């Protein structure tokens, strides 16, 4: 299964890049994400509960980020499994600066196995596109919050950096060798009220459908009126 698309975010590219690399943001824009853990440099594990169409289920998976070119590009290698099957794939994300806005372009390919594979590629692809679109909308909202937030002035830190050192500094020869930093392990458990839950995703999908097809509600209303009138006529005839 191959999938690709793009989405425009009303924010500078560096702000979007920072959000895409913030585990707290990622945990809140992935539909159904209940837990996301950073297990090493550019590597994550998580639990996602999806309630949309053919890919419904609880998935445990791992994501690794490679080919990082800030703030332009990175590649994702992903694998996940649930009671319904397994998913392995890769994808790329590219950010293009567009006069203060950012065009996010994505593409990827996935292989599906187990019971999930019997559902059909078109159903899985359609559900995946819907989830990606809702995830990108949630990302745009998170970025908007960052842009609107006041910028904190770190005056104390600036003063500390310019303050004279106390005592004689160590020379290069005297300074002890610093041990290599251990991989950071961070875990974000998303509260239920902050999760991009299935009902929120479905509501967003319905809104997108209506926005793209403004005539659709009128057809539904006309169908309901016809159905009600037809039932009333049948009752009178009886």
C-alpha cells in the first residue's frame, strides 16, 4: 500500500519542525495515542487505540527516524502489531517554506499482514488517509498554540552565562573527559481528555466531508423527509 499527500500549516517551517520533533506534541496528534515513549535517540515506542473502519484495534509499535536534515526532511521506519495483524512500513516527511507558511509533504509505503490483510487495500488506504488528515489538522492546532504563546525571556540564564567565573578555570589538559550521554528515555502518557480519540476523528472526518460537499446535508435532509412522508402515507393506507 502506497500513500502520499500534502498539507499547508500556517506557521514558519522551523516552528513546524520543532513540533514534529517534540514527543509531547506527537503524542497528542497521533489518533488514539495512549502512550509514547522515547527509548533512544530518534526512536520511539507507543500504544495506539484506533477505532476507525477496517484498521480498528489496539496497536503496539515502534518508530525510528533516519536521514534527518533539519528543518527540511526526515524518514520514518515503523512497525506495529495488533490482534488484527501486523504493519511494517516507511515514510518520508518534507517541509517547504512558503512565505511564512509551511507545506508539509508526506509519502510512504506499508505492508499489511494477518487478518488485517484480508480486509482489502482500498478500505485500509481510505481509513489511513482519513487518520493522516485528522493527525495533520491536530498538528496544525498544536503549532498554532505555539505561535500564539508569548516568548519567555530567559534573563537569568543570559546573566548567568555572562557572569565572571569563580576561581581559576580548568585548562583543556586539566579538564576531565566527559562520558558520552546516555540515550534519553521519556514517556508521555496522554490523559483521555487530551487524546485524539476515535469519536473526535470521526467527527473531523464528517466535517471534512461536509466542507468538501456542501450539498450533502441537503440530500440527507431530503431523504429523511421522503422517508417520513412515505411512512405516514403507508399508515394512512392501512
